[in-house]
C-alpha cells in the first residue's frame, strides 16, 4: 500500500487542507452523507458517493507514486484545491479503513477522472502554479485541439507517441488519444526525445503561453527568433516548432500556435536557456532567508501597536481613473497643446504615510521602499484591511499559524497579483525615462495596472525555467526578455496609448541599447527590488550596475521548483525576548526570528506600557514590545500545532536562558488539560432552521473562524465577542438572523 495513503491521519488532513474545509468534511461524515464507498487495492483508489444538499456527488482519491489525484463531479475543484466531498472521503478512509479494506471494490464503477495536486502533502493547501495541473482539464484541452485532425493524422500521432487506438471510431480515437497524450509518463518520454533547440523553443512557448491565443504564428516566430538569437540552435524557429507539432507537444491551429495545458506542470529547469556569468564582481547583495517574513511580522506587530498609518487615498482622478497632479507652482497655468494631449504618468504615492516611514526606517533598519512594499503586500494578501493596518483580518490568524517558508509563499502569491506599479517606479528612479500616455485615447488606469501584472507573471514564468544557484549573466537575460517582451505595454491595441520616452523621444523597442535604458530597467528593478527583498534571488554588482543574479533555494521553492523548504536562520547573538514577570515578556523584533514572533503573537496579548521618557508605542524609540501571555493564547498556540516541548524550546532559545518557573508550570498545566476538557464561562449559540444552512455558511462566510463547537447539524457555539461580526456578514449576504439574549444557569 502507498505509504502516504497508509499513514494518513485526521491531523494531517486538517493541517494540509485547512480547518474550514476539514470542518465541512467532518460535518458530511458525521451526518452520514456518504451513501456508498469502496476501495480498489490495485489502483490505490478510494471512491464514494456523498449526498450534499439533496444532490449525489461521485468523488475519488487516488495515490500514484508521490502524487495525490482527486476528482469530484461537484465542479468545486479549482486550481487543484479539493472540495469538501474529497476531504470527507479522506476522513472516511482514516476512520473506516478496516471496513473499506474488508470490502475492496475493483469495479471502477464511477470511472477515474482525477486532478493532480502538488506532489508533497505538506503543501497541498497552497500548491504552486508550476507544480499543479488537473488531468481532467488536460484531457479536455488535448481533445479540443485534436478535433481539427483527420483520422489518419490521429493514428499517425498515436503511433509516434506509442498510444494504442486501433479498431475504434473517430470519437473513440479522440478520447483514447487525448487521454494517452495527457498521461505524465507519456509526456515525459516525449520530452526526452526532443532536440536541444526544440526543448528551448518549448520552454519559451511556455513562458509566453498566456499570449499565444492573441497573436499569429508570424509574431510568435519573430519573438522566438529574437529570443534565441544569442543561443546557437542551428535551426529556425519554424523548424523547431514543427518538431514540437510532430511530437504532439504543440499545435498549429487557426494561424496560431498552442501548447497543451498539462506541459506547464511538467517543466524542468533548463541550463541551456541562459549564459552563465564569469566576469568580475564588486559586491553581492542578498537577503537572509528569514529576513522578509520577519519584516512582515514586524509590521504586523507595529500595526497592533498603532504605529502604522496609511496615506489617504488620492481623490484627484481623470475620467480614465488615473491619479493626476499638477507640477508645483503650475496649478493654475494653462497647458500647451501637446500637454493637453499627452500627460506624464505620475509615480505612486507611498502606501504608508511618509512621516510614518521616516520614523520606522531607522528603527527597522530597512529602506523606506522595502518597508512600504511589504506593507502593500500585507494589504494585498488581506492580512489587514486595505486602508487600515490597525484592523487585522481573520486571515491573519491562519497565516500566523504557517511556518516561515509558507508565510513567504503566501506573500509571494500576493506579490504576483499586486497591481501597484512599484517596479516601474523603482526603474524610473534608476533611469531618466518618462512614462507618457495619450489623454485622447482613453486608456484606463486599471488596464495599465493589469498589463504590468501580466508582464511580471511572464517574467516569473521565465525564472521558473532557469537553473537555481547558478550565476546568470544579466545582459543575456535582458536580451532574451527583449526578444520575448520588448514592450511590456504591448497588449494595448495602439502604440500611442502609452509609451516610454528618453530625452523627449519615444523609445525604439527594436533598439536594444535604448530598450535597456528604459524598458529593461523595469525587469532589472524586479530582480534588484521585490525579488531580492523576498529572497528569491541574490544580485552581483559590477561598476554600479547589476551584472548577474542567482536564484536561491528559497527562490526555487517560491517559484515551485522545490517541493519543500526548511529554513535555517542564523541565530541572533543577543536575546530576542526577556521575561519581565512569569507571563509578561518583552520582545525585541530586530533580533527575533519569524517563528519567535509568530509564537508570541499567538501566545500573548500586547500590553500598552509606557516607555522611558514617557513615550508610547508607535514612537521612533519603539525597539521593544511588551506581551502578556494568556490562557486563550496558549490554547490558540496548541490548536495551531505548537507542542509544549516546541514552545519551551523556542522561548528558551530566544531568551538565551530557561523559562521562569511560573511560566513553565503554567504551560505544563495547560498542556496536560488541552484536548481533555474545554470550559467556556461565556459563549453564544447559533441555531439553524435546517441541516443545509451550516455547510453553506461555512463555505461562503468566515463563520468557521469563530466556531467553538458543533453540537449537531443545526446548533453551534461561538465566542460572544464574534457575534456582531458574524451578524454583520450574514446580513451583508442577505440573511435575516434573529437574536435572543438572556442569561442561562
């Protein structure tokens, strides 16, 4: 039996899929929603039929090597994330394993229509885009592309890929061939047979895969020729693309080239894609593995202390939604004819108030740009409210329970979606170009933001293809990017919508030297700014310019090229916390590692103490924060997976000494009682009118984050302090809850 299948536990299910989804699955299991089930030993497959809200859903879970394959006909499996029915089936397997094994079923009655999840169970909750694909969608995608083939062409392709389809009609041939072409083993074998040039071409097609439906072959060939100009492939890209088409790894349809969806999940880093740097280096800049998550946690600490304030959102926009402002001293001057048509795109205002950044920069020890960018990500990741850092969201608690690597991955996903043009402003500060737009062409600011998100993701796609821990020549990278994406605003329909200017003249994107001084600085700013800050890469400088970069192991993890990552930060020489009293601790964020800060935020509540000189929290002198450990916090830490031994180890290492006897005794007593008995001196009850309301609310609201206990399908207990938040959310979604107050003995 597969070891992952055999060793699965309820704790690992909840850890990997999240508490909310697990609670929904437990409700389905406890309410006997499973009406049929079976286990196929040969296929290592569990199947079941679950009744949910009056509908029957067929679902399956299969372990193949180190991959979990899932399927359900409820249409809620999105981006490889399972539904409650699939998780319920895993709960059934854990609780009723002997019953399933005793009545093994190998009939495969419902067929196997599965989706692949990330290979490592520890990362199922947040699989990376590069390591995930859905087999069901891959088969459908292949079948759609094969519809254009004749029966003879289908048989010819089947022969080249070793897929048996003899004796079947066209529909049967299409189904068998699409299924066969999508299988990982068959795809891997086909990839191994490719020539070096074809493999390079395929990797570049995967980099620009989001653009392939928008452009014709001629444009694709032009991009590929330009990108491969510095790589000796001996063949034109038309020949290389034809090799891919012959192998069934690309399709030429409707004058466009298309790549099967499933190939994006099977990519491998290609050392041939980029030149290795072997020149001189003045200095190397890199971030500590734990630096970025610690900075994020530090800002969250400061948000609790009230030391962070957002800049007020701009109120001055033109009809396209662009923030506008007049140069100082020219507010009332009449613009020239050219100025009335063309307008310079203004840089971003800071997310945090400038005065707050000035106070924080010397305290935190990072640049204002890095601090402000991290604060933007915390808002983008919805860890605090968009324009109110003081108000943390329920998602903050879930993020706090992750380890440092997963916290960084969560923020990296937010960085990919961030619409603020941070990198463009960093590039602008490093060069002398201007971003100009045509006022009469009505390009919306939202479209401009989305085009920057698009090219950022394209650049990340390229980094996924590059080898890790190898110094890559920056100019070679820029030439490759110049070929693939010479104008990162190209998706706009007209070149006169928005453009970059050097010395008052539009940049010729065909001229690499001009491009490098303008558009190229944007990509360099990605590497020397956000990606360096997050620890994705390190950068080597020569003569004041970035000469090379190297992807770190942390970067390979964030890009999806490593299944897991264990961070080993360098411990601080000075204590990061001290014990003022048994349960009152003083935290020094500058010296604390991320796991220490996360634990303190779980265990304790911030205390509004007065600092020397009468200063309060939020002042420039804020170097240490006081926290009071509470019973509730200890229980929250235990629930998040912290054991007594781990808490004691982390606190004693951070303090460079033993725990106070009173605190050690308190933790010991709480640990002995945890899990055996939970006593609440005050709680609120919620009663539902039917058995289907609770699962619906757990799926569509934040109710699961306030849940204390479920007595039955219609009655739950929540914390009384959460009632107003729950009621507000229910009313906003159209529910009309009735409240009844009273003391009960």
